C-alpha cells in the first residue's frame, strides 16, 4: 500500500481537494486502484449538523455518511463510492478514544494526545486505506489523503504529528507528501512572490514533515525563476515544483499536472508500476497520453459549452443559501454534467427564495427576482431546512406549474411541489408541512417521519442510498432512468426527516400530480410528476450526489433537455 498525503499552506480553500482528486484520477487512469481519505480537524463528529453557510454543502454517501464536500470531488473524479469512514474528524477520533478509556481498554494509563490520539489516527488511516471503493475485491494500490485546513493550525496538530509518525510506520518509500501553497502576484510589476510558500514549507518541516512535491497555486504559469527559487529555499527538487495556475475548468487540472510530468515523478518516488504502456505514442501533435484521452475529451467539451456563442440555457436556482454557492456544489456539478451531455451552455441565475415573497413586493430585490424567474428557461428548487423562504418557493412551484416552465424539485423541492398543489389545486387552504406549520394552521401534507429522532440532530435523518420502485412507467422520468417495467428500481441517496403524508397521497394522485416512484414499502413517496407538462418532476432523494462527469444524473438531463426545447421555441 502506498500513501500520498496532500497538505496546504498560506490560506484555506487553496485547492487541495481538486489537486488531491486530480492526482488520484491520474493514477487511476494509469490502471492503479485508488482510494481517498479526507481529514477534517473540526470537533464535529461529521458535517451533518453544520450550516451550509458555515461549511458548504453536506455530501451524502451510500452508507449514509454526512461528509465534507471534498469527498464529492473524489467520487466525481474517480467514479467510486466512498464510505463514511473515508472522512476522519477530530470528533470521531476523540469520541473513539474516550469510549475506549471509559471501557478501561487503556489499562489505567494516562490517556494523552501522544501516543493515544495519534495512534488511533494512524490505525484509522491504515484500516480504511485497505478497503476497496471501486466495487472490486482486494486492497487498493494507493490511498490519497487530504489534510484539511492550513499547516500550523492548532486543531490540525494531532493529525500532523500522526502523519509524521505514520511515514516511519509504513516506510518512507511508501509515503509521499505533496504540499499546496500560494504564489501571489503583487504590484503593477507582476512579480511572483515565493515568500508565502517558503514560510509555509518551513512551518511544515518544523513539524517533522518534509514535502516531496510543492504544488504552487497561482493566477499565471510559474516562471522558471520562481520554480528555481522555491526549489532552492524549500528543499524540493526543481522538477518537483509543480505550477497549478488558473485554468478554464477543473477538468483541466489533471492535464496540467501531467504536462509537468507529475505522474512519472510520483511513480518513481513510490516505486509504482502502472498498468498502462507509458512508451506507447499518442497521435501526432497530441501531448495528452492515450490513457487520459477520455478525460481530455471531457475538459474539451466543458470548454466548448462554456465558450458557446449560442444563447445559453438559463436555469433559475431558487434556494435558501444562495449567498454561498458551495452550499449547492453537487447540484451545480450535476447541472454541468447534464450541460456537457446535451452539449449546450448552461447558466445558473441565483434567486434568494425569500425575495419572491409578497411581503417584499415593494423592494427592488422582489422585482429583480421575479424578472429572473420569468426570464429563465427552467427552474430548480434544491434541498434545505427551516421555514425561511418557503413561501417564495411555493410561489415558484406555482409559477412553474401554471406557466408550463420546466421544473425540478429536490428533497425539500418535492415537498414544496406537493404543498403548492394541495393549496391551489386540491383547495386545501393553508396546506403546509409539520416542519413549518403551527398546530391547527392547516392540513399537513408533509409530516415528520415516525422513526426519526426529535431530540438528536446528528445522523438521525433518513440517510444514504435506498431503492426507489417505479409504480408507473408512462412518464418522462422513467424514460430518463431507462425504466420500462413497473416494479423496477433505481438507487439514489437520501437526506431528509420529513415525508409526504401517506394519508393524502391517493387524493392528490387522483387530481393529476402523480406519485410515480415509491420506497420499497410503498408508503414513502419518492418521485412526483405532473402529467401534461413539459417537465414538472420532483424527487425526495438527492440525484446530484450520484451524478458523474461521464454519467450525468437523469433528472438533471431531463430538466436541461426540456429547458433547451423551451429556449428553441422562444
């Protein structure tokens, strides 16, 4: 087993996740089996209870793990299915150690950060690294580990120390360290400054870790002079100073790394034997190796649709957390994947749901938000929690239903579609959800799931991958999923604690909002579709979590395809 550790310095959000994912993807393209681990130094057990404004979206895994959004990048780049143990947090480690102490497993010893916490971290890494994530049996060849945060942070110190010890535990020939730093450009002269990288690597080396590679983030390609200076002052071989400048799309990052010979350098450092023929020549004039050809095609398609001169498809994203787009990262990526699949540029117009509510009718934001909604070719209402902006979302669903504009609702979006239909078609005044309503305010068409805890928030929702059984195949969504028989199932990931009230399903279905997908019990509603509409679909699950660049999510394909047809008619 070989280990590649990716650390970051200077500032957070520097791009460690994309660089780690790109490195892993390159190795996988070379025929190696790769897995990933993300270390988050916060004290939370997982990301499940964090506000989207605080930490971006919560990514959900097949086994129900609520994890950092970087694991979504790993899954999308590698096309694998990770587990909750692939995300290590300080909270998980301390919880495990304290449980052992309470059981007396330390035989009366004083429990300390070193050695007990650091040993538990190493044990966790070694155990999870040996678990296959690609669907095949056997141990992976390489584990890429990303240490979240910035080198020198107080909260990451136990992990830094654990990794220092780990390099000797597994052998330095099996341990490779990549450090990601920033090379800023200051002043009108445009000189690339290396001092932040020097200081960052000096801090890392003072903690007992010396990087094999320094990957330098910058706006423009690194000059040779900059590379030589970093090599000289940071004790890194000149060829191992890799520039990672801004590129047109994230799918170009692996290509950029390959152009600087990073794959061969990593193979040599870890004494790895690739499963591809490195001597095989590529087509004339083509610098990308044949084993990365499909990935280059993906990057080219992304560039093509981004630079498309034709009018783009405009999707109005009506949400609660529009102030931070990372809160909807997987939804954005799923839209991008669908856009590449239909080969048409797509633009997201963000709409804060609360700005659509009538209480704000006198504001400029109200007028602008409704202009965006009416000018869009399709509408998407993503997931969320709490009552802020709910009435704006209900107005959005009503507008999409009555105007014929393509609509996709996800999780909360499905519940919104049902509430809107109950109020305006069924005639149930003030129909609502138990999440938002007070006692006696109206019929609750969305209710709290009986098995979900009302006292504990973390890890208590209906989580993970579950089957959705199609009860009707005479509809658009079943065709998108290639389902042609009643009773066929599709597997998607869930994250919710409220569901459509089973007592109102038959009445609503009879009036035209068809529940075409249900869970395995037939009681929990999973997919609704409105008949005689260009595209009005909502799902209780989160299809965005399983969308991949080479395998886009069917509901998103449906939304963009219907929106494109609407665009052509305009």
